[in-house]
């Protein structure tokens, strides 16, 4: 009984914190959603929604072939100095929305630029208010420099994955749960917070190890392989088979936006 009461109390606290965040986000710029063909009531329904955050997860989803552009989500004020809004360019700075040609019930949203913490809630709402899915998977990364393992001697062996899921999610996986008191940040945190507060079951945040050096994201091929393996373990084998790790690495290297670098599998301190 106590555990049930505790759950309701924590849920109530989460809802209050979420509402406070919404109020703070009111004055921030809202993302602009542009559909190629506006769905009924401006809401797209699908069975599976997979969102990839910048940079590795986004690049990985982009390598999936035979997908059709449905629309784009653009954050006002985005710096286009080293980016472009051209969807055919590897330096595209939009957050595009695609459906798989072989299975239109699967929608992919690779976010091509890093969403800062203050914009994350508005951006998450822009996605989740206009795309309704039965299952949601968010691909993100976690840095060992901020990870709290409880042991100073832990070794990070690839593929190194952690998983968070909303209450009521049913997928059985061997991927370890992200340990308390570790925190997730930015867009991944906003999306999971939205799913949890709204009671969206079967929502998962998959985290692969990614180091940061001098404030720059250091995406390795192993980081991307972790996300690929994680998708398969969560039951999305057909989608996992469709991603190309080598091509994703090449895309990141060619992007040259000054905020991401790739190296070989070895993790550099």
C-alpha cells in the first residue's frame, strides 16, 4: 500500500514540476511544423515513432533507405551559419519527419541539431503533440564523464547501453536500466518526461556511451553500433538491419559543424 501511495505522490510531484516547466517555456520560441501534406487535425498517427537526437543517433537514422519525407520541425533562431535547411544536404539543420516506405506505420524523426535544455520542452511538445504513436523509442547518448556508477574501477566495454522506460512499458530486454541517481538531459529528458506524465506506455529511452572532449561530442563507431544493437534488442530488428554504421560515421565526419567529431572504436580520455 505504501508503495502505491508513494507512486501517486511522486507522480503528482512530477506533474507539478512538468507544469512549472511548461509555464517557463511559454515565452521561449516555439518550433515551426511544416507538413508536406497536413494530416487530419494536424496530428499524424503511427504504430512506432523513433526519434534520434543529435549527433550520432540522428546520423544513424538518416542512413535508413526507402523513406519518405512527411514534414519538418524547425526551431526559430537556429544558427544556419554552418548548417542549411536544404533537406538534400548532409549539413541539413532541420528535424525532419519520415515514414518507412515498406511500413508507413513506422515514423522516423532524426533531429539534426542539438536542442539546448531551455528549448527541449517546447521541441518535445512540438513532436509529441503532432505525432501520436503506440510505441516510442528515443535514441540518445550518455557520457561516462557524468555517469555515476558507484564504482571507481568500472570499465566501459562496448556496446555499453542503458535503458529507461515509462511505467507500464512491457518490452523485456537484457539492456541494464540506467541506475539512480543518474540524470538524463536536454531533448531526451524532455521527451521521456512528456511520455511519463502523459501516461504513454511502451516508451523507451535507449542510451549509448559517448564521450565528450573539451565540450565536443566524440561519437565513435562503437557508440553507433550500441544504438543499432539496442534497437534489435528492443524488438526492432528490421529497422536495426536497415541502418548503416559506417555510412553514419561518414555523415558525421562530412558534416563539419564544429560540434562533433568521430574516431575509431577506442575511447580517448
